[in-house]
C-alpha cells in the first residue's frame, strides 16, 4: 500500500472524519474520499468499520515503511 494510503487508513482507524484527514494531510475532501475508495477496493471491504477491522487484524498496515 502506498505511503499516502497508509496515512489515510491510519487516520480512519483513529476515527477521523474525511474533512479532518484532509486538513491534517493538506488534501481536499474529494482526494481523501478517492483514497478511501481505493483502499476499500484494494482490501475488499465496503465500509469504514471494515477498514478498521482489517487494519486491526493486519499489524503491518500501521507500521511505517523503512526510511530510504
């Protein structure tokens, strides 16, 4: 999963709303919505609850990739 999608997913698991995620990451609400839809498709889930449950079951989702 690309780093930006990881960031969005992490904030979703922290119960942040799209607008809050957009502000924190310097994105538009629309861009955050697009990232979330892409994550839904990639993980095969259809709700934010599904995303959180998936993230909880996959600790690697919350790990940061090694610095270059």
